[in-house]
C-alpha cells in the first residue's frame, strides 16, 4: 500500500475533528469491514487514540502529530490523516482532494506524499 498524508492546523481535539471530518467527507459512523467496524481505536504504534475510516477501499487514519507517529517537519500541524491505498497516484490524488476540501472550510491543510 502507498501512503500520502494530509496535515491539519486546528485547535479542535481529535474526537471533535473526527466528527467534523466524518461529516465533511460524508463518511458513515462505522466501517464496513467486520474486523474494523469501530472507527475510534487505540494503538501504541499510532500514538494512542486514533480514528480509522474506510471508504471505497481507502484507509484514512486520523492521528495526532505526536509520540511514535510524530512528523517533526510538520510540527505546527496538530493532526493528520494517512491516506492508504494500493495505487500511489490515487493516494496522492485523494490526499490532494481532502486537503482542498478542508482548506475550503477554513482549516489550514497541507499534503505530503510518503510514497
């Protein structure tokens, strides 16, 4: 899987931003995969609490930019979404689209491709 990231500069907490993001992206409040139904999760490798959203074969992981998953180059951005899908060009395109939608709503967002 390839990954692209979208960083968000916001004063919202993780849970509040997740609810806002879910509404903006028109996402369901549970995932479709039986082993990933719950969106709010906990994982040491993901810095504690995080959210996992699934849509159209794309995984969107909403993380705090701290701890094990901190990206120091984007330290001014409190939250970010990892966009994971099998196609590199598609993950970048989806990340760009998410960034544009969030920016249009007045929250500063930047995109970084990890692939």
